[in-house]
């Protein structure tokens, strides 16, 4: 399952973001290091299910469908709060940086209101600059990766030059276990000084920063977006950084709890909610819901939680959703389930590559593929499109 790491300093709402995104209940408290071990849970990205377009009732197996919206599972890792110097072992140190290894995207949760200091301790709102937190998080992760790459650097360079080895392969082997691909290394090397034998520390750090942008891109979550001063800080963040999403994890949690209690009708990502029975709500609950509508949903269009997950997967990772079927006419698998599975697939994937994503045996036995919408065989080099319904024919 695709993994996304939720990072940030302590006490910025990381656990609230994690809970609201996964409907889990991890411990939350107003002090640093609440999260002692990395929590993992399933969240979902959402995509329009083809069921309504194809006029069928689907039977999801690896995902869910709610009124034509397909919820596709991903895994979130809630990493304990990082503090300045974490890559040197400060705070809870490298243990939690190591939890980032297999994640494909980093979601950096920032306190947009500036009400927590560099160590994650509560301070007066607006007294801390949240842009400093973005810089510190990026620095910690870059220096963590730099520590891995630079280990035995002089010896590695001598070996590469003496044995005429492929430099990119040597770097790739040094990064074994980090989830970084050889293709990522090759692409990152294109943008730096090719004379690696004369690299200084600055050259190596620049390479690592480029590599992380390619292999593990990051998304900034400007949390506590409803608090005083947050809106101005969010505008400053968005001017400097390309991917900043305002959120209120506490508002999302409140809306989800009210939905579970049957008090409101709400789906994550919506710009409003509907009160089912106002007589069941007390004055404080009504006031809280009005606050969320006025200060979050009306201002930002949503709580930002679902938007963050979708942006991470569909924009940063450039994924699409593809539906495999066994019968292109009935849109079913071998057991008669309609549109049972939805797979997240890298954009540009071919039918053969998709077959391997489904299962190695299917990839090995791949013959050709059929576009179920058109009931037509498609070329082996066809680039799959978002929401394609594909039959894989094997021998």
C-alpha cells in the first residue's frame, strides 16, 4: 500500500491530522513527544467511480464506494515530532527519521497560527514564525539523507574511480532501504556538478535536496488555519512555497464525530454539512458547528484534510486510478463482482506494467489488454488514463 509520512515538530496538530484522515484514535495531548512510536493507519484518497457513468452497481473489494465516490486506501505514518537537531539525535532523533524510509510523500504539518515555538512548546499566537518551521523540517530531512549518502564518501569515490563503476548505481546501493529508485538517483544527478570526484559538502547536500524533491516530494499543511494570524501566515507561505494547503484538523475531527453520532450529514472534503435534527444539538454544539462553517468551510472551501491527501497522491506523485475487470462487457471479476478493485497507478503506465502492479504472475503471463469502455483491444504501449477500465488477457 502506498505510504505517506505525516511529519512536523511536536504540538502542531499532527496527531489530529492523522486521526481526522484515518478515523483512528491515537493519543493527543498538549505537550511534546506525545507520539512515542510511529502510528500507522489507513486513510483514503477519493476519485469519481465509473459506476454511475456505466449505469452499474459496483461491489468494491479493495476500496469503498459512497454514492459514486470511490475511496481508495493508502497508509499514513504518523511520525513523532521532530525538533531542531533531530538528524544529530536530538529530541527523539533518528529513530523517527528512519520511520520515513518507505514513505513516498512527506506531509509537513505546520502550526499556521505561530502559537508553538521551535521545540513545540505553546507560546502566544503569532509570536513564532511558521515559515521557520518549514525550513527547519526540510533541513532536518535533507541532513538525515545527507548522513546516509556521505557515509564512507571518500572511500566510495576512490572505489568508483579505481574500478570505473557506475556512480549512480553506487549511490543507489548506498541508499538501500530508503525506498529511493535508481531512476530517481539518475534524474537528480543530471542537475548537479558532474565532476563528483571534486564535490564539496555543499555539492553533496544540493544533490540530496534534489533527490528528495524527486523521490520523496513534500506538501506543507498549514494547520490551525482558523486561529488569529493564521490567514496572513498562510498567504506568506503560499508566496514562498508551491504546495501549501490550509487545514483545520480539529474541525474535521469535530465534523466526523458529529457525523458518526448521526447529528449531521457530512463527507470529508465537502464545503458544508447538513444538520439532520437540530433538536438533538445543544447550544454549544450549534455554536461550534456555526464557527466551523464560518471560519473554515466558508473561508477555505473545506477543512483541507481530504484535499491534502488527494494532492499528495494525484498531484505530487502523479498517480491515476485504474479499474481491472475480467469481463469487459459486464465489468466484473471472475466471481461476478462489479468494478471490484481500484488501483493507484503511476501516470504513463502501460497495460503490461499495470498487469505487474496487479500481480507478478499476471504480468508474466500478459498477452494484451482490452479497453472495457470501448470493448476494443489497446496497444501494448498505450498510456493508461485516469479511471480506465481494463481487462488484462493472459496466456
